[in-house]
C-alpha cells in the first residue's frame, strides 16, 4: 500500500528495545484505564474494529489494549463462522447482536468487513451479496454513528516480506502453529487478490463520517503503541477524581483455627 508521504526519505527507526516498549505501553495502559472510567461515567458506546491481512498483528494489538482494563467494559468479539440459521439472516444482524450498550467498548477482531475481504476472495459470497454489501455498508455505518455509537475502524497493513516471515515463524513454533489454517495458507498465496479487495473496500467505505485508519504494522511494537495512542486521541476523555484507597485493619480470628485436613495440592514442579 503506498504511503501518503511517499517523498519522505527519512531513515526508518531502529528496532525498539523491549524495556522501552514496556515503559511506553504502561503509560498508555494507564490512560486506557482513565478512558474506561470516563466511558462508564458518560455512558459512551464505542465500537473499535480491526481488519488486515493474516499475521498483520491484530490479535497482539487487541491484547495490549484490553490487558489492563475490565472485560466488562472492554469486550472482544471474534465471531466464528456463521451458523446455518445466521446464514439466512440479514448479513450484519449477527454483528449487531454484539453492539455496545452504555458504558461499553466492543472490539471486533475482524468484523462485517469479512464480506469485503475473505468472503470475496475465497468465493464464500456471491457477486450480488458482495456488491450489496459495498452499496449498503456506508449507509449502515452512518446510521450506527447517528445512533450515538463511536465507530473506529483500523486496518493493519503488513508488507509481503514481513507477512512471509511471520507465517514461517508460526510454522516453526509449536506454540503458534494453531494460528495457521488452510484459509490462511490460501490467503498467503492470494496476496494480490486481497490487495484488490482491500482497495475496492477502501474506495467505497473510507468515508468522511467513518474513515479507515491505516497502521503500519511491520514493526509490531511500534504498531501497538501507535494504535493505542491514536485510539486515545479519538475519544475525548477526562481523568475522573478518585478517593484514596487504604487497606483496612483485618478482623481478629475470634477463635478460628485452620482445619487439619489433607488438601489436593498441586505439585511444586517449578
């Protein structure tokens, strides 16, 4: 994907050290906690959706966002394949069932844009279904926004070479091999079909009311930090005052004695 600043010849920054990343992430996560309190206080409804090629880093970025906040406020939705019943519903119906109520941030790890991406490329939808989706999607998103929901759309862009490296890392690592499915491998082969699908999707759905925000995700650490910083900038929030927290004095035992019994203790192997 060409950048807007094609003529920018500045050198790429070096690899970010782990401790530097952790320090910056901690600062941003503190701000996410403040945002969380504000969302609850104001009854905001927020949808943040993540799209991008396989291995672009969606899951890792989402994990950094939700790692230190309440799952009751920040909820992640990664919908499985539709059931036979869902296939007969209006296409966005099963996504709308997970839309936020007051005081909630819903994060979609892939979203209704499956129809413009994997379904289009892999032939899981008809040409008519695809064209109807692109026709109706901007209007539906305008309706969502006019209903008071804050809708934020992120596309994580990874380069061809870096995606190949990450796929190979999954193949070589027994902890990551589960991430590779036959669909992923076919998507890897169909790089340019996905590029065309992405371009067509952007052309229609990158609107003034609901723009796509593209994150350079070739550097995972920087992508995660940049995403969180940008997300915080899109939702105006204030730090609410908090009462100082002090631990009270524990109650006296009042005769309580630990019972003499054999517990099923976990072996201390480590």
